[in-house]
């Protein structure tokens, strides 16, 4: 067996925090989207999970399940595609105000900024 394997499935990984993050907060590092498991300051290592679903705050209305959720450069989630990156898929619905909704992160992607 190869001795150079780091992660079995690479679904729970450690990355460098691009900004200050709280435990349970969304994180995007390049083409990786997940949820922080611990708090970290910008530049520190943080473990993120790329799988599962999470109750996170999203700004904007989600009329039906299955709609995309986007992340800003500052790590905030919303329903606006222009200038943001796809973060995950909503597994619930909510009104336009900022509020919690269940979201499944997309994990790895090769996308560039939507509408950029």
C-alpha cells in the first residue's frame, strides 16, 4: 500500500484560513468550499468539512429547495450570483432577510467567480 496518502476521502481537510473564521462558519479557499470545525484567524490552519449539511446564515430569499447558495470574498453567504462563488445547495427555504437555512457545501469545484 502506498505510504504517502494523507486523507482517505479528503472530505475533512486542513487549509489556511483566508480570513478570520468562527467554528461553524463557511470557508472558501480557492476552489474548496466547506464549514470550519474550529475558529481560526486569517493565515492560521483550520479544519473544514466538505460534506454533510449545515444550518448557516444566508442573506436572500430561497423559494425552493435545491437553489444555489453563494459565498462572498469575506465568507458571507447569500443568494446573489454576480461576483460571488458557488458555495453549496440550499436544502430548505427561507424569506429574503438574513437567517439560517440548511446548506450542503459543494466541496471541490473548478469554478471561477460567477458573473465576474
